[in-house]
């Protein structure tokens, strides 16, 4: 039985898979770790049982006591693998040292994953563990797609475009092993990826998860000169700028109301409408760049919480991509069907539920040659 742990910045998803089986035999989700944790099992909220109000390691150990089956291996989502790791890797002391060194590049996610890895090791010292990286999927990109126009000395020490959401894109790529796919992982964190024949060609996130499209509370790409202006002219410290761009921008910042698309769609406030319009506009602009990198597009795939559930966001994005032959079936889209392109559309349009846990389980099976 494979234990899968997907540690978010303030959540922990846990699942059990049999090797080679797509669906989990058990899965749970703890939201609000460290503040007001809430538990759901197999997608249903659990009333009357509250997880401990502690860090990810504390919550993980609490979940381990409730596993219906004993694990024989464990797999972890680790956001950053750096340039060294282009595939899942079995964890050992040397790998852990490398991953610790990448904490500054993903401070909201890397420590949580490492805490869960240690919790598993302390609970089952002999259990084989595999790290599966969000950055690894993008290591197939050409060198030019990964470079910034910076002094070579900085490029040589790893200041390059890494890209993220790779486990989500790897899951999509298994369903689209051929063709040119524009994949949109739209959630509180959002990015796009150009996938050709199952391999990443380009993506919107870069050195960090702050780059690319506008997100829930993250700005996405902004002029570096604006950052310098905030520091030099507005007197903000680097930490204050980081907090502004990561926690108070995006949908929340533009709307002044919320980072939740559902709340904004229900609001009559002009700021809410403008935030949603800007969100779609920035997605379309980035999508155009990725379509150019692909040399055209055969399929557009939406995934992530917003991508899967926000029909009006899909409408706005697909209208903006009409130039590429994208035509949406409004009825199918409103119903959230799996295939939502209009008859005669030159481009297939799909909704595919995100399933990082399945991708991790498959990667563990392959890495450890489990049967």
C-alpha cells in the first residue's frame, strides 16, 4: 500500500493507493493546518473530529494513527527539486540535504513537505520514501526556455526558470501523450504550461511561484522596475514587498474584496468585475505566448479548482483564444462536462480534474518497481 502525502502551505492531503490502481482506497484532506483545521475523508466533511492545531508534522502523525492499512512505501509532493532532480527520487540523507538547501526558493511549501517526510521516517524508520517534484516535469524544456537574460555567472549557479505545478501537468500529459496541449492549472496558485507530445515546452511560472499569471493573492509577473520603485521610492523593505506581492495582490488586491472567484462572481462591486476581467486577460496574454512556443495548439485543458468549476472564467479565456480556433460549447461548459468544445471547433477543449496524488502514486510505483 502506497501512502501519498501532498503538503500545501496550509493543508495536507493524504491517500492510500494499491500499486498499479488508479483510484485511492482511502483519502483525507486537512484544511487550515496551524489555524482552524478541518477534516474530510473520501471527500466528505467529518463532523465531531477535529485534527490537532499544530504544524504539518503534528497533523501527519495524527493521520497516521487513523490509516486503515499499513503502508509499504510513501510518496511526497515536494515543490522544488532544483536543477539536480528531473525525476522522482528515493529519499536518503544526501537528498534531504539538497532539498533543505532549496527551502529559500519555496518557503511556503518546501518546509511542510520536509516535515512530513521526517514524520514518516520517525513513524516507520524502514519505510522507503520517494520525493516527487513539481519542478521536475519542466526539465525537458530547451535551454533557451529556461534561461533569463542575466549575467552568465548567475545562470551558472541556478538562477533560471524552474516552473511549478509539474505533478498536475504530468497527470494531464499521461492523457495527452501526443499533440500540442495548452494546459491551464487554475487555482489559488495558477499557471499555464505548453506541452508537446507529453513533454513541457514552456510554462508561466519561473524561478519562483510568483511569476506568470495573476493568482488568488499573488501578483504574477510585474515589471522588476516596479519592485525597485516600491523599495527605493515607497520605502518598503524587501520582506514587505514579498508580503505585498504574495499575500495582498492578485484577485484579492485588485478587487479589494476576496481571493475567491465564487465571491467575486456573486459581487456587484466594480472592483470584483475588474479583478475577474484582469485574471482572464492575463491568462489569455500568457496563453498566446505559449501557443507561439508550441507552434499552434490542438487542445486546451482546464484543471485546478478554478479551472474545473468556474464556467465564466473558461468562457472569458476561450473567447480570448478564438484567434487560435478555440470555440466553446456554452451548454457543455455550463454543465461542467469533460469535453466542452463546440462542434466544428479546431481545438479540443477539456476539463480534467487535478489528481496530483494519483501521479505521485504512479511515480512511486515506477521508482520502486512495485507490483
